[in-house]
C-alpha cells in the first residue's frame, strides 16, 4: 500500500544534495543550526559521535516514506493516544493533601512554557482543575532554546503503592540478539507516556499551579494522560505496549526487542528488516502512537540502542555514555556515590574486576562518619574511568551453545566468568 506522496515543491532551499519544502531557514541562535522539524524534512539527524557533531543521513527513501502511514510521525501539534482502559493508580490509604508550593520561575521560563501548556490543553493532555493537591513545575531549557515542562512529583511518588516492576534488564535484553543478525532498526516513540489515558478519579494527584505570563492569572491544571516523572509511568507504559505488540507478528527470523518506549528490530537480511520496520511503523500509526522520525535509525548495519552500539555479533558502549561518566566530578555526598555506582554498574561488563574496583565506593556508603574524599579515593575513581575509556568491544553470546561458569574469590570478593 502506498500513502499519498507530498505535493510537488518549488523554491526549496538546498543543503548540499538535500532539500526541504521551506521558504526560508533562519537561525536565531548560533547553536540552532538544524532544528528537529528541519532535520525531519531533510531526512538527516545531527548526533554526537566521538566528541563531534555528525550529520547522519537517514536511509528512509521516498519510496519507503510512501509505504508508511504519515499519521505515525510525531509532528508539531499532533500527539498520540492509545485506545486502552484509563490508567488507575493506588495511593497510600487516606494520605493528607499533598501541597508543595510552586518554585520561583523566571519570566523567560514562563514565556517559554506558555506555548507548551497551550498546546497540551488543546490536545486534551492537560485540563483546568481545583485540586487539594499541588506539586511544582520547572521550565527546563533545551539545547535548541525551547523549554520543556517538568513536574516535581517526588512527594506523589513517595505515597504511591507501586506495582511490581517488570521492566527488563538491559543486559539480559541485549543478550537475546542473535549473533547472525546483521541489519537493525531502532524506533523511538515520542512522548509515549502521554499516549496512555489517566482515570478521572486519579487526575487530582497530578495537579500543579500555572500563572499565565501575559495576564498574571493563576490556575491549577492537571494531567489527563500518564505524566512524565511519575514513578510508575515506565512500568505502566511498558506493559501497555507489550500487550499491544501481542497483536503484531513479525516475519519468522526477524526479532523485536522492547525496552519501555524504545524498540530494536533485528534480522539477517536488509529486505526482511525493512519490511518488518515499515509494517511496525504502520501498526503504530493505526494504534495511535507517534514516532520521532529524526531519531529513527532505519535499517542500518550498526545502531545505537540503550547507550550501546549494536553491530553484527557485537556490542560496545557509545562514546556519549563513556564521556558522560569520565567527565563527572568527584562525589561530595553519599547521594553522589549512589549515582556513580549506578552509572558504573550499567557499564560493569566492560570493566575488568568491576566488583573489586567499586568496593571503595560501597565502603563510603557504610561509613557513618561525614564523607571524606581522599587522594586514594580519587586515584581509584580515575582507574575506573581509565578502564571505561578503553572498554573493549564485547561479543554477543551464542545462545545455541553450552555455557561454562568459572568462579573465584580474592580478598573476600567473588568473581564469575
């Protein structure tokens, strides 16, 4: 099936051999060279790689685009919504009203959020309310100069009776990629949580205060969809998507892996992966989900997925993940220590003798005294960073073969290979 192609375009500005239907391209900021909408039209992506910004030309051809339902693409002013029963949440029994005052917000932040909130109200993602609860919002400035709405839901999260999380372990998930698979597609769902409707009786918990920058009028708004920043959102959406994917059957030999709202399609041949990728995109379009075209990695021999670079029979850490950890400052609090352990723990399979290497960090958590970061601690931290900087490429396991487990203990620490 071919979808209606765009009308003939005239007077198109040209970037090398790429063109788009825009009358003019103007950057108001020195760093805002290619906005997301322009990247989508040019079918390019600007991504960080090895400390540089690299222009990645998408493999989507005009023929591919004509086979894809245009409703699946995330565009300005269009948000998806799944046809599923409204999500209900369970809170601790009879909790008192949760009232956290709104944080001070700069005029620039208010002005930047005004258009965002106006859009969310128009799309029935937010609605006016008068709730006994209130938690603050923040205006987070993005690289391109626009603002993102973030709600501080920590007090709500503390009082939530959470479902048992069934989000997969990334290491276990990636181990399922067959070594013989050569072609890959990565699909990133846009604002996926907002596709899940929230039950009417649960919406008051997620209310916040909003002051219109031009009129100074204050009111409360609340979410009609599953909010970002809520502790259960990844688990709830992940389960909803997993249930939805039971209706989709890929061609035998092609595999689909799902981690919350990120999907990896893999197979042995380019044709098979392309066909399944197009079919899945059309399936999402029919079901009401939106996909970021600028982040789509379409039928590639090497893709970035969950912070790993996946290729035929191998995986390695992405330069962006490594540089993010290597550049982190020495910890000042136990909270910083836990953050470090989380970052290194995600990469532990690339660090030789990981358990022994991070023991000094765990010792810091046990110590009852105020944290004292010593020269010895700094040296051990730098050793970990150096090991990460020279992390090897790991082979994907061949699950058709038998595995042997070798164990050893050294200075009270157990190792297994």
